[in-house]
């Protein structure tokens, strides 16, 4: 399962609308925790990071995050005591379903891969897929439920409470 705050969910969808008719891409930072009864793991998103799509040959239906940018994002995560728990990108005028290219280029086992369909510049459907397996040879995408948290973040609540006490 993927847990993401409403604001981050809306921000990654808006990113797809902004880059239309090209694909957007970004990274999900957070923590992975075991589910109830140590069953399915939950990727908790604490922050999304926009990335530049370096594909110049077919940016309308492909994306690539430059290795240097990915390393920078990984360092940013480490500084925040977070991990990379997934990636997101958009599919302009194409379903929110992974493509053979998406699968071939997915290598982060245990990570969530979010895809937003953007039709005529409007984000319409967002799906998530968990890359499971133990090696490149047995990896597979599994449909993944998305839980959208609407309650304010703990930081925002603490800040609001502190202002009320002043």
C-alpha cells in the first residue's frame, strides 16, 4: 500500500498538468513500514521531489531522471532521515497503466511507481504499482492501493498549536 498526504498527491498530479504534453517525473521520499500482522509493506510518502525529464528524443511518452539529480535527491532524503520509497510520472493522453518501457526501466524493488493519466492537459486518473520481486529476473509490477491522508501533517498541526499559545 502507498500512503500519501492529499497535498503531495495533488502536487504530483499538478506537475503532470504543468508539463503536458510531455511526461513529468519525480521521486517519493518517506519510510517503508510493515503492514498489519507484518503483511504487506506500506510505503509512507513524507515528501515528493520534482525531477527534470532529461528525455529530449521522446519526452511526450518517455522520462528519465539524470543520475546526478537522483544522487542529489538520495542525499537530500538521507539528510532528512528518509528513503526513496518510489517514483512518479505522467502519461499524457495515455492510460494510468505501466507500459513495457516503464517496466523495463524500473529497477527499485519494493518501491511504488505512481502514474497519472493526463488527458488534454487535465489529470484524470492516478494509479500506483509496487515493483516486487527479489532480482531483475523475477521482478513484477503489482497493483497497489493508494491511501490519501487528508488530516493536516504533524508539523502543520504543531505550528498551528504553537501560534495559538503565543
